[in-house]
C-alpha cells in the first residue's frame, strides 16, 4: 500500500524531477488564483509523479520496462517518461480512450494495449508486473504521490495568502499528495475535492465509509475515471479535506467555455469541474481579506471538436 509523502520526500521529489518538468504559472482572475498545470509537459500534472517513480528504478529494473494503466493523461505521462529516460513502456488503456491520445502515446514509443474496460486494464497490468515489469500506478504509489505533492510547494509560493484550494479527484493521488504538503506547511488552508457524476469514486467511498468499485465510468471526464480510490487516498480525503462535491458533466462543459473566455485556456472537464463547483456555490468563496481561493487546473488534453460535440449533446 502507498503512503502519503512527508515534506522531506516531497522536497526530494521536487529536486529530482526539476530537470524534466515545468514550474507552471499561477494566474489571478477576479480574485481567484488558477494554477495552470494544463501547461505542464504532456498537458497535465501526471508527469510529476511518473518521473519521480521512474527515476528511482535501478538499471536492471528499467531494462525490464514499466507498465501503466490509464484513461489518458497518466498513459501519456508514462510514455513520455519512457522515451526521455530510455525505459520500455507499456500503457494499457480502455478502448474508449480518444484516438489522438493513443496516437500520442505510441508516438513516444510506448506499447499501447487497448482493452474493453479499465478493470481489465488493471488486471492485465498485474499480469505484466508478475512477469517482471514495474507498475507505475496512477494514484496508489508512494513515489507518484510525492511527485504530485510538489505542486503544493509551488502553490504556497505563488499564493502566500492561500485560504481555500480546489482540486479534482480521480483516484485521489493528486489531491492527496498536494494536501499532504499544503496541510503540513499551512494547516489553516481548506481543501475541497471535486468529481463529476459518473466518475465519483471518492464521494461514493466517503458515503460508504470505505473504498467501493464503480460499476462503470459514465462521465465524459475520462481522466477522472478511476474505478475505485486507494485506501491511502481515501484515508487522506477523510483526514485532510473539507468536503468532496460532485457536479454534472453539463456544468463541467459550461465551465470549460467560461474558463476559455476568462483565461484563454481550454481545460478538460476533469479540470473545469473545479470552476463549476465554485461557480455553483458548492464551495464557499473566500471573502476579501480572508485570503485567496485557488483552483488547480490539472489538465488540458481536450480538443475544440470535443467541446463542440459536448455542447451539442448537452445543449449548453
């Protein structure tokens, strides 16, 4: 089972991955700070954890290769890491993964395998691990959590009066890693998680009192499509988060349009859902003088054609 990063392990991860990742900017708009991690290498935060995990493999282990399960962004990250570090990478994705994502991972040299469901992908990864490959898990990996936690340092540096932080949740690795760092350095910060309907594994786990397995991922936010959360990330959510709220796909699409108008960036639904939750009043906005509310814009691997199709489908 994975463990949350300490300040020391997260600082070490920050130094380790610095040559390979970008320190993404934080922009302010109408009193809210936006950490634009969608400008990260490969278009999402995922390379932070993937690099931190891969860089700690010994040469013999690297030679046997790594395997990853992904609905998109983690697979792109592991494929990129494999190319940069010269590690053979296998990425197992559900058949619903957008073709351009599959093509990008293959262009980085990864062996991409498509299977009917994310559950079958995890089962195949277990088989590959038993055969000698090392798994880089998207959210249940100590080194991955530490890599994602490096965002916490940047946020506190960029937003000295940070009072509320809003982060989306798939399997919980991103929010858990960041929360471990932020709450240790600034315990007063309130952290909220956001999911979309049909990809709300954490909200369901919190309601049930333990991790549960989603019968299917029905949300358009495929990068939030973890079928279950890890015990480590579940415990972190219970201990470190104020709440986890859920928004509809339609609200996430509306938020994509609003964020593009306001910030001139196009976030994926897994990122715009945070803006949607704040706009809908599901998360309280800090008042002037109380500190700053920040949204982590975690990824932008989406196209204008995707947005156009979703707007037609949902009449938004």
